[in-house]
C-alpha cells in the first residue's frame, strides 16, 4: 500500500511537471518601454467614451487587479480610474495582475511599463516561435501561467514628476496628467512591447532565442515586407537597423476585416532605446496616448480605435470575440448574439450554433487562416435541418483562424478562433 501511494505521488508529480512545461513553453525577459516628458504645453482633453460614473472602484474591476508599491493615496484613485477604462475594453478569463511602483526615474521619464514576462510555443500558441506577453498567453490558454502571486504587468511612475491626479482631464499647463500616463503604461504591458534593440548600429532581438514578440511580428515596411522575416532582414544586421529607423513602419493587418488598414509606428531616424518602435504615431484625426512623448496640460482618456485594432490583431479580441460584422443593408443585420461558435479554443471540431437565426434556411460557413487561405468552405449549410453545424478540424494545424457565417442577404459575421 505504501509503495503504491509513493508511486502514485511520483506519477502525479511527473504529470504535473510535464503539463506545466507543456503549458508554459519558453519564456523571455522583457524590456522596459518609457514615456518621455516634454516641456512643451498642449492643454487639451480627450475624454473616454465609456461610462465614467461606474469607474474607479477596485471592487468593480472584472479583468484587472492591482497591487501598489510605495504609492501615495492621491495617486491610487487616479490609477484605478485609468485601469477601469481599460477594464471596459479588455477581457480575459484569467485575472490580469498589475504591479504599480512609485519610484525615482530619470528626470525626463514619466513612467516605464512592460509585461512581466513573455512566452512562446505554449499550448495553443497562435503563431509558433513568436513570444506573447504573459497576460495575453493566459487569455489564449484560459489558464494561469504565472504564479497567482506574480504580476502580469509591471509599471513604474516617477515620484518626482509634476503630476495632476484629477480624473476630469482639466490638467494645468504646469503638470502632466497621471490618468493618461497610467493608460499608456498598461498599453505596454498588454503587448505594445517587444525585443528589438540596437547595439552599435546593429539591430537584433534582446533574447537568446533570436525571436520576435507578437507585436514585432506584425510590423511591416512601406513595401509591405515583414521586418521580423529573418530571410529578408537578417537578425542581427545593419539592414534591420535601416528598417527600424526608416520612419516608415506600420502595424499591418492580415485580416481583411480590420477597421483601419494600418497604424503608423514611431520609428525615428535615430534609434532610441525604450522609445523607438514601441510607440504609435499620432494622426491628424486621432489623439493617441501611446505616442512616445507627453505634453504638459494634455489629457487623453480615450483608447483610440487604432490602438484597439493593434491589440485585437495581436490577440486581444473584443468582449464577444468578434473581428467584424458587415451587412448588405441597414435594415437587415446578422447579429453577433444570434450565432454561437464553440468551443474556442477548439481541438477536433468547431460547432456553429445557428438556432437563433430567423428567416434563414441556409448559410455559408467559411474558415480561413490569417493569410486568407481557405481551410473549410460550405456554401449551403441547411440550418433548418441542422441548426448546430459541426466542422471537423482534426486535420487543420494549430493556429489562429477566421470563422465567418454569411446569410442569404449577404450579411456576414466573422469571429476569430484558435485551433489547438
């Protein structure tokens, strides 16, 4: 009996170790991205579009939780207010734990932010050999990867900066808006982060695996060439440096349904560690808090459509998992609530539950990869006879796919799915 018990314990231990290794994959330490303070004044306010009356309480946060280190009380309220804005846009079945530090940073640095760690080749990895920030990896797997007492996002704020802790956006021209700074650093922690660095004019990755982060993976040049493609731009190389300092890089989209065709990336002619690449450019029509520099008196509390599109592309879908919905006219719409696609992530099969679709006898179901290649297409699915249509995906390789349903009125809904 004793020998049997010992054998059982050993077996459980081995299986646990194997499952953890299988789940976690390979890790890499992140770099800090910094938010630089400018002396210039731009007194303006871009309010959040979410319902601010429900914000600011830690008890109301659905996805995030925060631990403070040496934080003054007046800063905590503004931090929770900013985190609540993110909480309206980002969802995950696993809590995203944030560690917020209050410390001395360089004089012109407002804050620093990063994922606590990156993982690649974990179970269900959408893109192989590419690193994902831990919070996103946990969302994809639906399981804890970090220990429950470890942070997923780490951000620091300069205790010597002249801060405005109000939540109304009325930032004086002598101060920097703290809510804006918090929104910015959480953006780095969610995935506006990666491994590109430049040493003595030679660009490379700051990890021993010589591999990009998922954000790095989606950066393209003006010729629409992926700069993380080692066969085009060797890493390390001067050629890669020329790309990173070309001032002409964009986050491009593999999905045709993206709301915005491309988002310009901050890639100045002179490389700046912690600044270049890992910030977005502001456009004439959009105020962007993920830009590299912050002005005095400027408050941006709205998460831009461009930033949300970038986050969706690297894996942070919206709350329903939808990528897009297109309709043939304004009167008839294929509502996202009318179709359920499950399980997601899936393994052997995927079910399209169309029981709630009204006045539809047939639909077209199509599944494509992110490059538009069709892996399944059935143009005439009889949903009256079979309202829960099951697709066999056992022969389809692991990755991220787009599953679309088109009704008889050419209304289309597309959902992002993960095949494990």
